[in-house]
């Protein structure tokens, strides 16, 4: 469990630190307040992560079946517009999709919460 918490903190830091650095640089270049730039960066990246989480979680129970013939995969003029064979997703694939979506949603919510803390417009106490 400790290893999982450590991994989660590392993933969050790997997203939050570059977001803060880029937000600060863009905020300084635009001449905005530091807290406002940080809050905006955390809001934007957090919202994008939540959108990715929703879209990845909305994937249906069917997956594309790998074709036996590589030419069949290319479809019409190599654009993949030909016939598609579908198969039912395995339980493992569905579980991975749900956990991946939850990861994106939780990371996005944490960044938005960090944005609320950093926002100078909100007084938390």
C-alpha cells in the first residue's frame, strides 16, 4: 500500500510540477499575478485530464478484432475504411479502461483543487 501511495504521489508530482513551471513562465510573460497564473494553469490541465478520463471511460464493450490479413486492416485505399470485425472486450480490458479513466479523473480533480488553493480570488478560511 505504501508503494502505491508513493507511486501516486510521483505521478501527481510529474504532472503538477511541469504545469506549475509552464504556468509561471506564461504568467510572467503575460504580466499576470503569480497566484492567478498558477491557478489558471492547474484549472486548464485539470479540466483536460478530466475530459480525457470521461472520454476514455465512455468506451464501449466492443474492441476491434485484429485481422488475419494485413491488407484487410488497411481497408479502402489504406485509410481503414473497410470492413471492421469486432469482438467483445475481455474483463481485463474493461477493468483497465475503468481504472485508467478513474486515474485521469482523480488527477484532474486534484489539480483543480490545487488551483482553488492557489487562486487569489478564493479565500478558503
